[in-house]
C-alpha cells in the first residue's frame, strides 16, 4: 500500500485531523455532558428505574455496529461511512432533545448509538491511514486532547443548560458540531477506492445484538421487574445463550466475518481487547453514576457534579500524551501496567467514598481513573495498529473499540442492576415497599421535589442510594484489579515486533 502512503502526503492532513477530532468530540462529550444532565432529565421525565437504559441503549447499538461499520469502511471507503455515522448521530441527538418520556429518550439514544458506532473507530482508522507508524504515537496525543476539551466544555455546557436553559440543549448542541465535521471530511478527505466484491456479515451483527441486548435486559431488570425464577427470565437466558452460540458459529462460517478470529492469534490484541472489556465497564460506571452520587447524596449542583467527571477527562489526555512517548521507551506492557495500577488507585478512592468526603475526593478518584484509561488505551491502540498490516488495521482497531463499547454496555446494565436491586432491598428492609419504590429516587435529583419529601423518606432514599452506589464502586474496584491482572499477560516489547 505504498502508493496510498505517498498520496496521503498530498492530503491536507491538519484539516482532515481537525474534522476527525471534531467528529470524535461528539462521542467524547457524551461521557460528561449527558451524565451531568441525567439527574435533571430523570427528574423531568421520571423513570429512575430506567436510568441505566439511557446509557445502555446508546452503548448497545454502538457496540453492535462498530464492527459492521469497520467492515463497510474497508469496502466503500472511510468517507461515506463516517458521514453516514455523523448523520445518524445527529438524527438521534435531535430526537433525544424532543423526548417527552423516558421511553422516547431511550429509543432516540438507540438511534444515536448507531451513529456513534461509526464515529470513533472510523476516525481512528482515518488517522491510521494518513499517518505512518512513527507519527502515530504522537498523533494519539492530539486525539486524546479531544477528551480534555470535552472535559472542560462538557460540564460547563451541561451545567449551564441544566441550570439556566434546559437539558434538551445537551443533545441539540451536537447538530452544528456534527455538520462542521461532515463538511471538513467531504471537502478535504479524498480516497481512491479499489472496487472489490466482499460479503457483509449482517447475520453476525444480528446475533450479537440479540445476545447482548437480552443479556443486558437480564442484568438491568433481573430481580427488579422480572423475578429470577420466572419463565420470562429463563426465556431471556436461553435467548442470550442461543444468540452468543450462533454468533460464534456464524463468525467461523462467514467468508468475511464481522469479528475475524484470526486477529486474536496476536497476544497483544487478545490481552488489549479483553482488558478493554473491563476498562469499558469501569469508565461507564464512573461517568454514569458519579453525578447521581454528587447530586442525590451529597446534595451538590449539576455543575459541581459535572466537574467531578471533568477530572477523569483531564487525566485521560495528559496520560495519553505521556503514554505516546513512554511506550517507545519502556514498551506497551510496562506502560499498560502503570495504567492498570492507576485504575486500582482510582477504584480505592471510590470504594472509600462517603458523602462527608465531598466532591474533591470524588474528583480525585475520577482523575486516577482517567490517568489509567489514558495510559492503557493509548498503549492498546498503538500496539494493535503496529502488530498488523494495512489490510487488517481497520478491523483490528474496530474490534478493540467493539470490546470497549461492549464492556461499557454490559457495565451500564450490570452496575445499573446492582444499584436498582440494592435500593429496592433497602426500601423493603425499612418496611416502606408499599409507600415508595426505586422510581421515588427521582425526587432526590430535583431540588424542588427533594424539599417536599418528608425527612424520614428523604433519609431512607439517600441511604438506599448511598448503599447502592457503594456496591457499584465495590464492583469498580474489583474490575480495576481484574484489569491489572489481565495486563500481566501482555507480551513484552521484543515479542510485539
């Protein structure tokens, strides 16, 4: 592919990079701005028990489509697939802003997730195409700066929209940014597509959506609205197991599988992908539920809750920039081990978090999680793209994104299920199951409704939310420890070549 590399030198790479970064910004800002607004959204629309589905819906379609978009980009080119992704993302954003119920919002987030499935992997692949191996580590630092920019603007805009205007602008603000990103790619990215007949693994995509969605439904609703020993639960378990079995069978039979198992023969790819599954669960656990703790338990504003997430997104790009240089000196494995250690430190901060420790303690835990994510993810992406050739780069990058997205989707469902189950159990323990429910926790997130609660009810809800979130943060610490253990299996630098 040397002729391709020569042509990339003639491209307006800075303008393409800027357009790609703007597209990535749309997905990156979701981590802070939507999470910051979620307590206000739930207070307005109701349905606290559906809280995690606002994240899970987005992450489910994101995870399910990231591989298919990666395959389509190899066939039709990066440009049309990236533009399609941005378009779908903006349609979902518009509908999210117009939502009048939690169900409508969740459906809109499904659509938004379809678009997001193309944004991150295709953007990363475009950068991998137009920059050579020596430049790639440095450019990862620039890409990671997107998270820093979103960290500063996300909570500021999220807090501003929630406190001054309306949470709906959290979604509508994506429209002008998405249009700018599309225009940049349309005018500056030029591709020579080699016409070739290749099959598209639609069946693989269908089976993984079926398997993951039913599994997420089990995690979120099990023991809450669906009894564990009910026929419906047994049916969901069978559907999920059947879906996973057919997915693996389909991938072994398909001419061009959505998830080619051949890439897993590289040990660096295997360890990076499995670790990305667990770190994806950690990331969503922090970004989804930290605002609920800061607002619902600590009684702080949406802006303060947003800034406790800001520290994660500031630590991420700082660590990524350092990782770009560090991995060239001490290797992917040692850089990743430092990142895994930082994840555990952050997990300990959250495990020890109490309302009395305040937002600063929460922000410190968030910062160390960000450092860990920056060090590990940069090492993983550069290592994966260096381990495979041009023809494999797109699908190898997409596979890693898929595992992280799948981890985030499963994490939102699993941790959401733990939270709802613990709150329900605490309410029953206090003998108030007939008077209040999990959805009554909506009132903690609205200052006006919070003030109207009796002191006794408010105390029970806050204590239930506190114990539920402590269980979530215990889960985060366990996932951090597991991530570090997996990284130990990563090959040393000599074995990566």
